[in-house]
C-alpha cells in the first residue's frame, strides 16, 4: 500500500535522468502514475525509465525545456 495513489494519472517529470527528478519519477511510478521522464540526454533518461521501480509505465523523451521550440 502506498501513502498516496496516482492511479489513472499521468506525470511529466523534467530533469528525470538523475537526482531529485529521478527520485520523483520513481516514486510517482510506484504510486501508480504513468510517467513521462524527460532530460536533455536520451540515453540517460532511458536508463531512468528502465529503473522505474516496481511496475508502472514510463515513457522516455529527450527535451531541453529551457529552449523554446522554433
């Protein structure tokens, strides 16, 4: 049983390849969220996706949120 449930929710976490962002992504996945993990380096964020903990769904996306789309 988790402290809180994120079943049927989607969470987008930027900077999810390491540190606090990765920890948040892991916790959200454990709480039942479908997680989109984002980072500037695709290989790093794919590793975070594979490490998502017990179960859960995750999608890895390469993105630089400080750069506007043109």
